[in-house]
């Protein structure tokens, strides 16, 4: 059985620290309004970058390609209706970011 931990976001650029797997992780979310762009996330630990410019893609583990980071869970963008892409206005409302653990 999976556990879903909703990471609180709002539809504005933001930076905050959150605990994931007992680690203090800094998260920066920013919007890029260029064509074919959208929301991006940066992750930090102890003010050191872990991974930068991860695009918010629906249904994929954003961390899957970075096993060396040692996260035990998955970072997944999930829309309420299962289909909606993240837009500037729906992030944190009908499209949310979750940390999913077993």
C-alpha cells in the first residue's frame, strides 16, 4: 500500500523547506511562460543543489532518473481529474505534487 504526502503548493513561484525521508529538502518552484514550457522544480539539501529544472510532468516520478539522490519515495504530479496538465492557475488547486512512499 502506498502513502501519499501532498506537498503544499500554490499557483505562484515559491521556495520552502520540507522534510522528505527525514531529510530537510529545499524546494523552489517557478513558472516559465515560454511556449511549451510550464512549472519547474529545483531540489536542495543543506543549500546544495540536488537537481535543477525538473519539469512538472503528470504521472511520472520526477526523481526516477536520479536514484543516486537516495530518496525512498517518488515525487509525482497528479491532477484531480487525471488528465489536466499543470498550468499557472491550477497548481496546488486541481493539480498537486505528492511524495509517494510504500
